C-alpha cells in the first residue's frame, strides 16, 4: 500500500503534496511563493503536522545534498526559515529538531557556500524567541563547528574571510540562544568558553591594526561591510555584556590562557586592547573580579620572564585607569600587597641575576627588563591608588610604610639575595611607590591622614645618608602638604619681587591643622634643619626643602608657626656661617640661597612693610657684592660659586635682632623671635633607638606597674591651682627624664633579672590580686536575710544562719 501511495500523488498525505509543490522544476526559478503561502497556512491551521513537515523537508534536503542539487537545497532552507519565523506554537520544538538536523547537515558539508547557508539559517533561528522551553536540545556540535570555522585556513582569502565571519556570527547566535535560557546547556561552562573565546581572540588578533573604536559596544549599520576583526569585537562585547557575576571568571580565564599560549603579553598592545574591551563591556560593579584574576595570573607567572610580568602589570595599569572609583573591590590591601610582593621579587631577581624555573632550569635575568618591570609596578600602584577614596588611600600609605625595612624600627623583611644593597633597593622602590600613592592626595584633616605610625618612620628617612632616599622623602612630604596645587609655583628657587604674580591659593589655617602643627611642627623643623646639613645634598634637595618650607607657610601656618619658620630660616643662615660644620662651599652657598629665597617669600606673606624692606635691602646688597649667595647664581647648571667662602658679616646677612624688632611692632612674639632656633636633639632618633623589643615590653610593664595592687597607699587629693599647673608645665622636662629613667630600670630588670625572681614577682602579684578579690566578694556577697534570726559561732561572732525558703516562717500578711 505504501508503494501505491508513493506512486499515486493524489493518495499521498496532504503535507507532502504541499511541500513538493513549493519546489519548481527549475531550481533557478526559486521558491514558489504561492505554494509556500499555502504550506504556511496549512502549518498554522494544523500545528500537529509541523513536525512531519520538518521531517519531510529534512529528508528532501539530505537527498539533494547527496545528489549535489544545491539549488533545491537553498529552496528547502528558505522554506524552513519561513516556517520557523511564522510558527510559534507548542509543537515548534519537534520542528526545530528537524531544522537543526538540516543545519548540521549543511555545516558538515565540504562546500563553503553550504556552510555559510547553514550558518545564516542558524543565526535567523537564534533571533527567534521561543514560547516554550526545550529540555533536551544540545548546541555542543554548533559551538565546536562554528569555532572551527573561525580558524578556517581556506586557500582563497575572500572565501576564508566569509567562512570566518560566518563562524563568528554562528557563535554569536549560539550565545544569544543559550545565555538567557536557564534550561539550555550552560554556555558559560569552561568546555564551551575554552572554544568560543580563543576563536574570537584569534580573529581579533588578525585585525590588530584597527583600534578599539569606542568604550561602549557599537551598533554597526547592517549596510556597512565589517571586517572579521570588527565583527569579532562586536560579538566579544556582546558576550561579555551578558556575563553575570558568577560567569566573569569563566569568560576571562580563556583570555589569559590565550595570551599565555601565544606569547602576547610581551607585545602588550594586543593584551591591553583585549582587556580594554573587557572592562568597557562588563558591568562596572564586576570590574574588581577582572582585577583579581589578573593579580592571580601575575602570581602564577612569578617566575616567568620580566617582559611577561611587565605585560601583565601594564594591563593592570590600564584596567585600573578604566575602572570606576572603588572597583578595586573588598580586598583593597591585597591588591597592593600582591604588587609590592612582585616588586620585591623583581629586586631579588635583579640582585641575584637569576632564578630557578621549574620547566627550563635556571633562567638568567636581564637587569634592564627588571627595571622596566619595577617602574611599571610603581606606576600601577599609583594608578590603583587614584581610584580610592581618601580614607582608603591613607590606609594604603600606612600599609606600604609598614613594608619598608627601617633599621632599628623593625627587622628587615626576609629576602633571597638581600644584603644592605637589597634593603636599600627595597627602600627606594617602596618609597617610589609611596610617592605615586601620595600624588594628588588631598585631605582636610592632616592629623588623621598622617598619624604618628606613618610620619615618624617617614621623617626617619630624612636623616639617612642616602641622598636618593632623602629626596624621595622630601617629595612625599611636599606632595602630602600641598592641598591647593601650589607646588608647581615653587619648583625652582628664585627671588620673586612680587609674589602676587604667582596667584597663590592661601586658606586660613583650620583647627585640625593647628593641632597637627602643635604636635609635629618641631619634628618637621628639626628634619628640615638636619637635612640641610647633609653634605650629599644637591640642587634637587634644596629645591624640595624650599618647596616644603613654602607650602608649610601657606597650608599650615598660624602666627606661631610663622615665627618658628623665620627662626628656622635664620638658623639655616647661622648653619652656613658656622665653622664647626665641615660643609663644602657649594652647600654653604646653597643654604644661604635657600634662606634668602624663603625669607623673601615669608616677608611678603606676612605683609609687614619693615620686614619686607629689611629682606629686600639684604638681597640688594648681596646682588651687588656677593651674588653667589643668591639662588640665581647657585641653582643653575654651572653654579657661579667661589672656591673658598670668606667670612661674612654686616649688611649681607639677615639680622635676627632687626627682624625681631620690626615684627614685634606688628604683634608677633618678640621673646620667641629673639630666641635662636636650636633643633631638639633630645627627641628620639628613630634610626638609632628601638633596636630591641625591650621598649615594646616596657609599655605593658609600665601599665601593669601603675595598676599594681602593691601600691595600696593612696595619695590624698591635691587641690589644683594656677600655681600647680604652672609648676607642672615648668617641671615637665624633669618629670619626663625621671619617667624615662624609671622605664629604663623596669626594662633592664625584665631583661637581666633571673627567671626565678621574675616568676616569684608575678606569683606574688597574682596572690595579692586573689586576696583582694576575696575581700571584695566577702563585702558584696552576703547570705540572704533569714527571718529565723542569727546564730553565734564558736568564736563569739554572730553569723547569719541560712535557712531554706521552704522552712522560713513568714508573717500571715505576706502569705496569699
């Protein structure tokens, strides 16, 4: 019967007759549109027949492909496309299976035209939103096949380009079809991403000459003829734009592996371009995930060549610049910790000259490559810091300072090849990193932004003999104090006759600034003075000292600070005149020039005419007689200084008595002005003290000893009067010395006393504490009152007898 039906067209099922009628006798005539409309109407009227229609079309298409009747193949695919676009019923799933089977058949063909035809049909299908979900459909074949087409090596370049573009469009279609459907196979799985992402990057790399066109995906006109690279970029942006929080890692990991496998970190350009696309495409709140993956990849490549590590760091630099504020993520300090660790590793590699690599044995280090890496890490640290708010940047500054090896403050950090030179290089690199972090740092409260834990070790570096380290410290201090961008106006030391041309921004000193200066001013003055004394100081040091003095005058100065700054400037003049200091002639002239330039500035800031006149007269006299004591002759490429410096006196020097007189008339503290500035050498020198943990223990010992129960006697309350406070202020120096001596004795006792004696002392204190607690308990904890009265003990003392509640006799009024 089946054979008879096959021969007799009138007896064949209607859907087959309708399908046969859409095929013309000559395939060049194309699809018979009238009959196609009938077939579409029939499919919509009888949706249960749709799966049979698809199966029959698939059968005909397979037969035509096998017989190389490609015209009929195109007609069959066109019919399938139209049916697919028209029908959205519940039976569409069975029809889709037939459709995908035919697309697969075309993609498996050797003919490029059939592959492209199948891809175009799949892309149309991918743009259809289905009404019903599919539980069993698989796209694994399409991912693999489209990825293979992206790597096509066809001989004809035009056909090769078409195949690659078809592969890219196919991958784009797979992503669109599956990315938002939870019932579909997860396209974000590594097995799929490891095929899709490298295929896209391969085509993106082939068009590396074209730059990324914009920070956001372009909706290119369909009429524009896109290159594979442009189409790839658009597809890559779309893929990343659809990535949720949990999928970022799976999308970025293949990018890292591709760059590793093809050695693309060293060139930097392509790697930077890839991550620019990534950062501009993903959601901004996911930026920190990309940064964390890059940091993890940097750790994984810690023993790769310096050029590879530098490439990763350069990418981090660009990523940090793109990322929005705060996108470093929750582990802010971990970012800086990783970068600082690699900075230290690079210094170690540079010092040792080689390192052991697990795969290729010992690798020789190129010094200049490591230096380039170090500079890249330092720039990246600064770039990350610029994305942070002020309070987090303060934490990062403290964190970096804690990493700097400071002799006597804390032990140097362990390192493979570090000796004194290694520690010095680490100090320089970390201070350079700190300089990058402080660049552009502005805070309204200097006291909280620069705590003792940061400022004390920082000022300690100002006393080191190393000129480079001292210069870095001065640059950091200047950057921190400059909050109104006045620094560029003081980059060169010069005598300015009218400072109004500088257009300086001067604000009134706030209460917080006053507290900061009250606490740290003497330390700052002392280190400015001592830094000027260093024989290794050169022109940049004096320029930064001038900038530091000038910025303190404008940012942190009140009347008391102005007086002290003038005293420091006059003390610098005395320092240059002193015969006891064995300073070179250049340094003496430079100190004189520094002092004169600063006094010229501060005299105009105070706006006291007599003070300005005195400074102007001295400068004029120097210009006539000894110009080598002015900055114009000293701070130039070839300083015009004599071989020896004669004794100076008279009108060429700034007179402290004269300045005190003229400023006293304007209400300044003449007693303080008349007192020559002498640095407080009694302050703790952070480079020579705290060499043992004894002083760390002493603080705890001091607190314990003050609260010790051995001190049972209490001093009577003393009446506090004005005389008492006055005596306390006057005697503070002596009390401080006694306190230091007492602390020293306590520390010495714990360091030198036998263990048995210390143990006995602690045991006695513990016993005393227990006895005191027992006394307190006896006073506060008493037996409950008993209505049965009291009893008398054998010692004649009366004690309360504790009676159980149920045995107590209560009055009738208390019983309900």
